């Protein structure tokens, strides 16, 4: 026989877990491996028994204490430690009923009545998702774009019934139009009645003798559609907006689902976005940085002029208020941050280099605040 797994491992919980954590894990696994949801699956049946055995022990305080101290030998009758309900049992009728309630939606009992859902009631259509690539400026400013996508619509040949022209669906003789049948099963507590989906009609409550040639009896077909959508200003890369009522059509008169459009924003050569703020790097010359100058700065609203102050250092950042991205909800707007980088000239002529050396020799330490401060700290460090 294969070696038994640790009960905590079986339920996927830690050794010191609470009763609520234990019960939650048990209910999830019991529902997942229940034989009624996995007909003919021997592996699922074995796991279902293993889960119940683990919970039967760990849900009992005394058994759990013995198991924590002695392992399987503390709870397995084969080791002479006493048994209890035995493998495959349930940790109390309350838990047993909870599991069946989850699996069958409350549709079980001991001969009592059960409620069934009308299979032909109006059903809302599913949502449909589509991706759309846009430019940086389209995301900032908003725009209109035409998108192509596919959605399910009622077949225009059969009117959504799935039946061949001139015929109509018939009421299922097994479930009498309810889409569900009641099945009696023997359990440790006696006969239990459960409600299951009718296998003959697949839960639809109706049977199509001759299928519509266009939709193959499904009643719906996938149709390609084109739609112009308004992309809201300020939307960011990876965000999604919703177009109501443009998803799959509903069934039996139910409302249509929604269309979810996820945008992918292409990078911009000039701008970089940070939330609702925009960053931009601008190169300036050595002379502009030393003497100051009026430069032209690009923004999402067009070009603006800015006065670079005298003595500007490379990497200096200045802010243009309210030149960023407008919030999607329309409340406020970000700023634009401009970082200036001093470009060092290259390929100087001999005359230019001589003039530059003459200029450098005319300067003193007081013209370089950072150099002066650095060497002051350096001397101070060596003096110590």
C-alpha cells in the first residue's frame, strides 16, 4: 500500500491553522474532487476519500492532538490507537450539508422539495475583451478609434432556437423542461436526493430534433463587428475602459454583455509618463548653461519658451505646472518636468582649444562652488 501523506499536506494548510482555515480548505477540496462532479474519475475519487479522511481527523480536537503527537499511528486503528469515524467519513453533518449545498446549490435533501432554476429564463450575455494599440498623444488627449471584434449573436435563421427552419424545439421528456433531474443515492446517512443537470437535454430543458444548418443547433453564431469607440483622455498603458451593451447578446431576451477595451500605449520619442506627470530631457550647450538662455520646450499642448537661468548645472530639473496628463475622471492635471543635460562639445579645432584653455585660466576656485566645496571637505578629512 502507498504511504499515507501528511494530513495537513493533503488539505494544504499549516499545522497551526485555525478551525475556520481548516474547514475552508476542506470544503474547497471536497467540492473539487466530489465523485458527482467527476464521474468515472478514479483519481478524483481517491483524492476525495483522502481529503475526507484528513478532515475527519483534524476537525476532531482529540484526534488532532493525538495526530500532532504520534502521527498516523495516533489515529489509525491498524496501529492500535483507536479509530473514530474511519477514513472517508465527514467531520459532522453540518460540514456534510455545506459541501452538498456548495455542489448542488442547496438542491439536496431527504425526500424534501428542491428548487430548480428555469433553464429558459433570460440570461445576460458574456463580456467580450479586445486589445487596442494607441499612440502616446492619443492616450493623453483622448481620441475616437474604430475597432474590429467578434461577438455571439442570436442566429437570424432560427431566431436563436437552434432548430431547423419550420421546426421547433420540444420539451425534454426526462426533465419536463426544468433542465434538472433528481437522483437518489445511498450514503452513510441513508438515501439522499440530489439535483443534477439533465444529461439528455444538457440542462436546456428542450430537445432539438433537427438542428439549424447555420448555427449547428447552438442558436447563436459568432459575428464580426466594427465599432467606433471614444478613448478617454488620460488613459494609461494597460488600462481598460468599458463599452456597455456591446458584448455577446443575451439569451431568451436577456441583456447583452459589455465590451472591455484594453489599451496598449506606444512609447513616445520625446515624452515619458509617470502617473499624470510627464518627463522630458532637453540638451543645452555649455554656453547656454553658463550664460543662461531662452530655450524652446515641447509639451503635449505645443511648444513653450523657458528661460534657463545663468549657471544652470547638468541634470537640473524644472517644472511646468499643469502641462501633464489630465486625470481620466477629469479632476486635475499633472505637471511636466524638464531635465536639462549639458552637451560637451566634441571635435574642437586647435584654435578653439586654445581659447578654451585661456578661458579656463582666467577662472578661479570661486567660479566652481562644487569643486571648492569638494576640496574643502577633502582637506578636512586628511587634516583629521
